[in-house]
């Protein structure tokens, strides 16, 4: 996941989560969860 530098917002994260689900990529989903936790994204 760190191969590319990108700026993300909640819309980007939501789209990537949906893609992980569609692909069944649990590993990438877990990486994304860690990224969101580190970046302190909050809902609302």
C-alpha cells in the first residue's frame, strides 16, 4: 500500500474499502484499517 504516494479523504477511503470487499482482499483491508487508525480519520 505504501508503493504509491496519494492524498486521501473519507471518500477515497470508502471507495477503497468497497474495492477490498469486492475483491475479497482481507490483507489489504487490514492494511487500510491500520492506515485509517494512524491517520485518525473520524466520521461525522
